[in-house]
C-alpha cells in the first residue's frame, strides 16, 4: 500500500502530461483546418466535418479502450494507443485531397480515446475521497486544446501548415516514451480475467449510465465542439487574423481544461448532483446570450428614423465564453464524480461509454454548426444549438433526481426532529 501511494503522484503527472499531448493532437484541425479550408474551398459544413472527423474515431474507440484498461491495465493500453497514432499524424503533411484528410483524421483521432484509458488508470491509484480531485487533475489535459491554439498558428506562420503534423508526430512519439518511463502498473487494479466482455457491456443498459451520457455530451461534447469551432468563428465573425483568433479562442479552451481539477475538488466537497445542476444553469444562461446575432434595425421616432445596433463586442463575447469554459470544466469533473461514486468497480467500462457519448456530441455538433450556418446564414446559430442541449439536460435532471431530492429532504427533516 505504501508503494502504491508513492507511485500515485508520478502516475498522475505522467498520465496528465500524456493526455495533454493527445488532446492537442485530437484538436489539431481546429487550427490546421483553416488553411486547409482555404486551399480546398470548403463550405462551412465540410469544415465542420473535417474538424470533427478525429472526434468520431476517438469517441467510438472509447468503450473498448475502457474495457481493455480494466482487463489489461492502463499503462500498456495508453502506451500502445499513443504509438498507434504517430504514423497517421505524420502522413497528414502529405495529404493532397480532401478525403485524405478525412481518412487520416480518423486514425489520428484515436488519440482522443486516451481519456477513457487514463481516467480509470489514474482513479485506481487514489482513495475514493480523492478520486474526484485526481480525475479532475488528469482531465485538465483538456488544456491540450489551448496548447494547439498557441503552438499551431506559430508553426503555420513560420514553416507552413505541412510542418504541423510532422512536429506533432515527433511530440507524440516522445510523449509515449516519457510516459512509459515515469508511469507504473499494479496488477491489483485489473478486473478479474474471468469476467466476460459481454458481462461488462451489460452495465451500459443501466439508465443511470444513459443519464450521464447526456450530461457529458453537453459539458464535454459541447466543449470539444466549441474548441474546434471558435478559432474560425473569431475569424469570420470579427475579422481577426488566425493567430489572434486562436489566442482568443484559447480563453475558452484553457480554463475549460485546466480548471477541471477545481471541478473535481468541488464535486468531492459538495456532491456531483449540486455541482452539475448549477453548471447547467450557468451555461444555459450564457449560451442564451451568445445566441443573439449581430442585429441592426431602424425605428421611426418623432424626429425621424433612428438606427440601432445590438450585438456582443469581441471583449464581452470572450468574457462570456471564458465563464462558460470554467463552467464546462467543472461540469466535466462532476459527471465523472457521479461515475466513480456509483460504479467504483467498473469505472473503465462506464467511463468508456460515457466518454463515447461525450465524444459523439463533439463529433456531431461541429457538423450541425456548419450546417446551421449554411442554412440560416447566422453564425451565432451554433450557440442556439448549445442552448437547446443544455435545456434538455436541465429537464432530464429535474425529473430524474426529484424523487431522490425529496427523499433526502424528508430524511434530513426527520433527523432534525429526532
């Protein structure tokens, strides 16, 4: 036990660093897609498909990766996963047609599955009381999205867009080797080898799992979708250069990743339900405001026509997006606190399917963003869609937890009078 405690922190740090690089690779088309869009003359829907393609494979692989982590241990699965992405990342620099990027995007997107490996791998090194914080710290690797927004524009401006995948491939290979050097393995963390694959999948029929899938598709899927979309949004909506747009978009991506550790601590302290509930209300209010498009109108006054303009300035827009990023970071941690509390012996399998749902949200939403812009011509329609998804979560939470909340209240009242 003492040996396990001494290894817990190095495992957490090595896993968090590896996940950060994996997430940076997973989000690379958020920036790399802009020059590709210009080169191939893509419309908004095609850009959304390009940006989201890595998210598709990274989502679909999460369930088997989570189960393999339970069976074989997180260290070996994490290491092999990173090695498997190196060559596809490198080959992106040689792509010459749109479908090349889509196919290679599927393979490099496997890096996104690292979350469902690292979450159970890290959690099992810590006591239950500290699992929320530990998973939150690991989840801070979502800040890899901001890392891409800082690094990729500089590489593109200096050496051209083809240099980005080559540099990222080298970084992924180096990260895999460093992870193997500083991580550890404990056979006691593995699920009994006699447990059948089908038995683990039966967990996915639990209605609680479906509930957490929907929540996570909002706080994580929405985060991924907006992280992919915001750089281009700043370019087209406010006319910023790609470097400035990426920097401003990082104001959402960075707190949305780094502060996940804070979300883990808050969830440990106040409970997953309360934290998730208030996160949904916060994000719903912000997305409602961000949904309003830039509007010019004229009214007739006693002194003649008078023109008005209603719209968010870049400063106010970025501030609201920053607050939304904080809320979604906390929400991502609180959803996985639900999982660690209710499924302590099958974290890998359950986190895999919940991660799949979140990732599928991150895949579908950017395509819907692009389609909505192509159909309506309103760029803020992306936030209208996000507002709708939050409303679904709030309604589901209200009706799912109300009996439990009433029972808890009655129990507390009875205890107070005894």
